[in-house]
C-alpha cells in the first residue's frame, strides 16, 4: 500500500518532472524504509533512470551486483546511529533519493534494582533498568508483582533513537502478602510490521516483607540461685512471617542455647539458663525479623546462699553439761546473708551480716533431751527471704525422776474393781521401775481384781545407769460394804430357806408316820403365820419328844 502510494507519488512527480524536463528521470532506494539489527548488515538496491548510480553512506558498503539502471550494495557493521542514506545518479544534473535506516537493538540488559527486606507499611521503589535498546520509541516496559501488572511504560515521546539506558520505577507500600512474591520486568520491542516483536524478561527478584509490630517479651524470674537452672522464654508477638524470626539470647554476656517455636503469629524461644557467678547479670533477647531487630532485657540477680554447717558438741550429753552449738556458713555467698541458731520455738543467737560463724552454749537440762537445734542461713533477695537450714537433735542422759503424774504418792482403790498398779519414771535411758510390798517384789502393771490384801505401802525404785529415784506409794483399798451386805443377805436368805425346807420336809414325813399331822394343822389354823416357825419348831420338839 505504502509502496503503491510512494510509487504513485513518484510517478506523478516524474510525470510533473517530465512535463518540465521532458524526460522521466528517477532515483530510487529499495527497500524504501530499511530496517536492520544493530551491528548487522543489509542489502540496498539503488535504481535510477540515469547512469553513474552511487550510494552515499557512513557504513562500509560493498557492491554486490549491478545491472542496467541499478546497483546493489551490501552494508555491513551497521553499528552507529548515523543512519542516513543517499542514492544518487547522474541524470540531467544530480538526482538523489534519501532513506533512513531503522536500526534496532534488543535490550542488552534488563536489571531490577535489588529491593531491600521490607517493613510492612513502608514505601519502597521497584526500579527496572533497561539499557542498550533501540529504537526506544518502540519499547514497552512492564513491571510485574506475581501476575499483577504494576506499571506499563512506553517511550513514544523520546526523540533520541540511541540505545541509552532507561529506568522505570514504581513505588509500592509493603504489605504482608508481598512476602515471597516475585517481581519481574518485561520488555517488548515491537517493530512490527516491518520487523520482529522482541520480548525479554529480567531475572526474578523475590520480595521479602516483614511485619514486626509487637515488642518482644522476656519471661524470667528476677533472681536465680547460683548453680541452679531457670527456664526463660522470649516471645515475639504479632510477627509475620513468624517462622523467620531469628532469636539470640545472652545471659551474663554469654550466648545461650535455645529452642524456638511458632504459634500463629507468635514466635518464641525457650531456654534454660544458669550461672555460677554471683551478682546482677543481664538477660538479653534479641529478635530479628527481616530489617527489624528488637531487644528485651532483664536484670537477674544471681545470688548464692552459703551452706549452713551445724555442729553440736556433743550431740549426746549428760544433764548439766555445757554444750556448744556452732553454726557455720560454707561456700559461695552473696553479700548480706545472716545466720541464726534457733530451736523450734525461739531464736537463740543471730549473726551480723556476712558473718560466717555463730556459737551458742547450752547447759543441758532434762527437757533438752530431744530438742532440735537449727542452723539457718538467710538472704533477702528482691524483697523475699531465701533460706537454708540444717538441724540436729540433742540427746541428754539423766537419772530417773519419779513424778506424781506417773506415780502418785497415794492411791485409793475400790475393792472388787478391776485395776492395775502403775508407776513409771522420767529418765534417759528409760528407767526400770521395780516395786516391793511387804518385802516381796510386786508385778506392776498387771490388771487384777482389787482385794483387801492389796492395801498397804509399796516401795518403788526407778533406776537407769545415771541414778535412781525411790517412792513409797500408799494404797488404800475401800471395802465394798454394800457388796458385803448384799452377799450377806443373800447368804442369810439362802441359808434360812434351805433350813426351813429341810425342817419342813422332815416334819412332814415324821407326822405322816406318827400321826401328829392334825395337831400341826390345827395349830396352823389358830396361830399367825409368823408363829408357824415357832409352832413348827414346837411340833418338831414335840415330835422329837414323841420319838
Ligand atoms: C534492483 O532493482 C532492479 C529494478 O528495480 C531489479 O531489476 C534488480 O533485480 C534489483 N537487484 C537486486 C539484486 O535485487
Ligand atoms: C533479549 O532477547 C534477545 C533475543 O530475543 C537476545 O538476543 C538478547 O540477548 C536478550 N536480552 C537480554 C537482556 O536477555
Ligand atoms: C523512590 O524513588 C523516588 C524517585 O525516583 C525517590 O524520590 C524516593 O526517595 C525513592 N524512595 C525510596 C524509598 O527509595
Ligand atoms: C517463602 O519462601 C521460602 C523459601 O522459598 C519458604 O521457605 C517459605 O516458607 C516461604 N514463606 C511463605 C510465608 O510462603
Ligand atoms: C529443646 O528441646 C529439646 C526437645 O524437646 C529438649 O530436649 C531440650 O532440652 C530443649 N532445649 C532447651 C534449651 O530448652
Ligand atoms: C565451747 O566454746 C568455748 C568458746 O569457744 C570454749 O571455751 C569451750 O571450751 C567450748 N566448750 C566445749 C564443751 O566444747
Ligand atoms: C534402787 O535400785 C538400785 C539398783 O537396783 C539400788 O542400787 C538402789 O540402792 C535402790 N534404792 C533403794 C532406795 O532401794
């Protein structure tokens, strides 16, 4: 079409020329709009109606063919941008035809500027550099984030054809979802319809977008006993991506090994710390997420409580012996510790601060047997008292002591009751108690029915290897009169009944045999019942008399 149009114009021009010059002279270049890749070569055909055809160009040209009215040239190394051509021929004067070579060049390089690790919410530039491309007017640069087109840029209004570098820049606000997304820069050099469509793509870059809104939190006790272990956790809440949070832990200027875990948008590190050096030590947790690094710190008071050492000399004493109780402090100690010697109820001695020796003397009493002495070391750490203690019991040996509560001086027992005689004594070791009555040893503690013979004085003697104690116990037996009376009455009644029965029996048989039955019967009818016995006695006497 273009060709046809040009031909038409040229033809009409020639016709006009012919009319003036009366001759159809022309010079033509073919192709009329030559296009060549930068550094490449191209064949140009100059044709003319006249002789002495030539080509004027800055490029290296070689005549590769000629015929009547034409000359073909090969232009090589088209490597600079002075692209004007001129075909000429010697007609009636010099005739010329001009053309401009379109030199194209696919991009030499397409580079994306590196994008730093991004913080969510902050602006960043995505910049693509395209260099060594021509003609720039035919270039389209597209910036892509994943599949999303961020920017499409063209350069129609550029005037220079040279392949200078161009930059395409786009500002983004980092988002959480940008993490791991790929950014690419695509170029397209569209030379159609006369030339090719050349597409190139830059290397990929991955965006790294981090959100670290919350402050890390360190969970640890403020005090730690030297040599013991403490669990520590460092939490980084509201972080994204939580898996990429990097932790570092230090305690007392030393790195600490730790485990990490992730729960939702919270990353945390767990460690166990210990220190043997007494004093204030810093516990530091550093969390890095992409470009952001945050710290959490705590000061931990590492304290040492000395070990209490208790010495009771001697742990076994006799009564009235002086016993020294010594409390010592052994090992590493934080300043400010105190010692005490105490028993279950009272403080017996207290030390000054940082004093490692404390003594208390006891003159042993009987009641000190079994008494527990305690050596206690205390230290106030962060307002609360840390302590260690050790205890020991004292044994005091002493002679027997018979006391009223265990062995009363007088006892009153009721005759017939079931009871036992007890008498024990205090003493260490436990005394043996023996009692005598009327010169005979008496078995104490055995239950027995109280009898009148128990009444009397018991001589008791308690002994152990530290001495003896004696006591006389006077025991009264209360005669049980009521029991005697009842038994007496019962016995009397039984005796009377038995006697009466026997007599009555005897009389009955006797009367049957000797016939005094009626006498007895009559007597019974006439006399009061109380007189029966008398009358019976009488009858008995009579009967006897009769016998
Ligand atoms: C040059 O052009 C002429 C006329 O247009 C043609 O006859 C000739 O074949 C062409 N030569 C080449 C090498 O194309
Ligand atoms: C662009 O593509 C062309 C071929 O299509 C190639 O010759 C050139 O080297 C490419 N440029 C880059 C920067 O990849
Ligand atoms: C982005 O580019 C613009 C202009 O090119 C510049 O003013 C701005 O400072 C750049 N921003 C960043 C974050 O680099
Ligand atoms: C990002 O890519 C890295 C490496 O390819 C991968 O390990 C990680 O899981 C990805 N993170 C997310 C949030 O997709
Ligand atoms: C880390 O985890 C392992 C396995 O659960 C455990 O044995 C180890 O003690 C942990 N280390 C720390 C410093 O917590
Ligand atoms: C108790 O200690 C004092 C002073 O330290 C010492 O004089 C005394 O001999 C000690 N007594 C005993 C029984 O060790
Ligand atoms: C008590 O018994 C001990 C040892 O059997 C004896 O030595 C001591 O004389 C006795 N005391 C009396 C008052 O009988």
